């Protein structure tokens, strides 16, 4: 406790502003238990950036922790691009502190003689990724905490290709940041180097989105759409993109249309949660809509609800959405005669294996990387001789084409409407299309369990859980023998039945995956952005006809429950 108090007292010096000193002094005076959480560690600048609760302290998001990150980024840019006029684009979302923090960040960059382009108002994260390329910037920054609770904010860094930073840039920037003290931050803003961007970038983004996300379809006006931005940034772009594409029957959930960092109508502004889309689904049922679209605060994730076989609205999970989108894109590329063996689909190690089966049926390769869209963006950079068709991950993210290098709910929303319009035009519907995919391949059912472990003790618990899983590996899952263990930390794939070990040729990460002879998979991964450990389950079964889908899904759900019980989670 003495070490924490000593760390806190350093923030009472004149190196910090009066408001910050007062905030810390109050915590010390009142002996607040919050003081320990604020100073027991430094909020890390990780491989993608930072995310945390806003407030004073080393383990918080504030002008000093973000300032040190930005100074480190500035130093790295200046070393990487000597004798160059460096340019950086900045975007921000609807959170209470995003705008002023973006101004702090812009000021530090400008103080380091870097040209800065700041969006005039909140914008979706994928537009920031697009802007980096569109404006020929060397880097980009977005202030967002995605779908985290209101008290959070964050900071993500993008490199010159428009993708989030990956090796070697990530380590180089982290080393620069870690070498700094708070007193090294240059806050001497140079207003002449800060420009505002807005409408011109919006227009270019709309055109690129329409070019990648629309196909030769008729009767778009017949699709009845409900859209909610969940108080976030998507309201700035999605209605306009749909309108420009020819979708005229769009109904916005007005109670959730105004950007608001409190997210007052939802417990969590996360379209992965059915509860978050309840108002949208209620409106859809009231007006007889075909499809519901919902996006998270920074508009990179998308939730899609469609009518099931009984006519009820059903939220597709991220794996289902990704598979439908991949299949639709591959169909259209095939129709256009564009498949020649020089294309690929992107996916991740914790996403459904069905992705690879679908791609393979079209003769297209699936490249699989670590969790996070920066790895899919890196694939595009690493294989310039190949065309990127599309890619996604289970956590409700999808990217259409390579004009954006991050998950993009704007173009994904447009693509979802194209898919629904196409299905409706042939007397079908999206859920039926999904079931027919299962009959052509296998019925895959995925499930995610996230265990929240907050604070110092939580971090220790998560670490110990991964140690235990490595020390005592599973030999069977629901009565099925485990064939493979993929340990991405040691980069070893081990066949438990033969003892053979192979090297995994992707960057090391703290992830374990168990796979049985029958293709049942359990993946374990601590979250990189939240105090959680995540367990991903994937089970599958043959589906001979869509009429049997309900009974097959029931059996798969029971199997998942048995596995949860076996693991004690």
C-alpha cells in the first residue's frame, strides 16, 4: 500500500494540472479504496493501443497516460520517417471524453511538428481507417472504447496501410512509450499544423463503400429495414449509405439515434447482446420489417436479426453472419468470373471452421490469423499478389474488400441488406439461406462464455486459469478424445494421439485450443482489452434437410451445456 501511496503522491506535483492534483488529493484524504486500483500498475500501451476507465492515475485513461502514448508514437514516427512531412489522422466516437482527448492528442502531435487531420465531429472507426489511406497519412488514431461501459475510453493506433499496428511497429512504439516519463510529453500545441476534415472524406468513404458492398440487384425499395446506432457514431453514415444504395424503406430507432456516451436505453451498447437490440426488434415486429441492423458505439461491430423459420426475429451470431457474407461474396465473385485462384478470405483462430469449408467449396483459400482485425489487415499487406474478398471474426466484425483495413459495420450493414434483398428476390430469406449452407456443409454451432475478473485479483485468477489449463490439458471433451492441442503461446500444435508436434506459423499469443477427432473445439483466451477470460465452443453435426434443423440445433445446444459443465464454467 505504501508503494501505491507513493505513486499517487507523485501526481500532486506541479507536473500535473490543478484538476488532476485535486482529484488525487481527494482520494488520498478520504482513503478511497479506488486509489489502489488507479495506481497499482501502469495502464499498458499494448499491441493495439490502450483501453481503460477515465480518471486520474497511472491505471486510467487521461491526458497524461494518452499523452505519453502520443509522445512515444510521435518519437517513433519521427525516427521511422526522417526528413518527411509526417501526417496523422484522428477520429473519435460518442463517449463523453473522446472529443477533448482527441484535442489533447492532436496538440501533442502538432507540438512534435506533425501535420494532424482531425474529424470535425464523431465518426465511425472504419472511416478513420479509410482516412489514413485516403489522405496518405503515416498513421491514424481513434479515441474509442468500442462497446465497453460508459466510464471507459481508449486509444487505437493505425499505421500507414490503414490497419492497426502490428509487428514490428507495435513493439517499436511500445518501447518508445515505455522509455518516457510524464514530464517528457510536449503539450505545446501548434494550431497551424491542425486541420479539420469531414464532408470530403465522408463522400469518398460512401463511394468506396457502395463500390464494394453493392451488387446488381433490383427491388431494394422492397426490403423493410430497422436500424439502430445504439447512441453511437453509425448514425453519421449508415442511413446515408443505405439511401444512396437505393434502400428507401429504412426505419431508425429514434430513441437510440442521438449519440450519447451514457447509452441510456441499454445496459450495454453491444450488438452481440440480444437485449441491446430489443427496441429495434420490437419496432421490426410492429412494422413487419425483414431485417434489423444494430451497431456498437464506434460502428465497427454489427448485429443482424432476421426472420427465422417461424417468422420470429432471431439475432444471428458473428460466425453465422460471417459465413453468410463470405458465401454471398464468393457467389458473386464467381458469377462475375473473378475467381482464378488468386483470392482469399480472412478469418481467425477462434472463429467457426465452417468459414474454411465454404471457401474451399469455391476453390478459395482461407487465411487464418490471431483474434483481431489487425491480423486480417496484415494478411492484405503480406500478400499483395492476392485479392482480398472479405473477412471476419466471431465477435460481430466483418470487412468487405480492402478499402478499409478494420472491421466495418457501415459496409457490412449495406452487404447484409444486399444479401436479404437477393434472398427475398428468389422467394427465400436469410435464415433459410443459412440453413441451406448447413446442409451443404455441416451444422456448426458456436457459443462464447466470458468470465469477468476485475482488478488485481482478477488478473491473477485469469493468469492462473491459463497455467492450470496448460499444466493439466484436456484429454477428452464430452466423451470425445482430444486429438490436437494448439498452444499459441509456445507456437506448438501437438497431436495427443501420436505425440507429433508441429510449429504454428503465426505470432505467439496466450491462446489454447483443444480439438477432438469429431471436430469439437474449445478455445481459451484472456481478453486483451477487458478484464475477462473467454471460452469459445464449436460443435457440429450433419444436417440432411433444413426441416431437421431445429432438432439438430437442440442436440448441439445440449452438447455445449455438457461441455460447460465438464469445464465448470
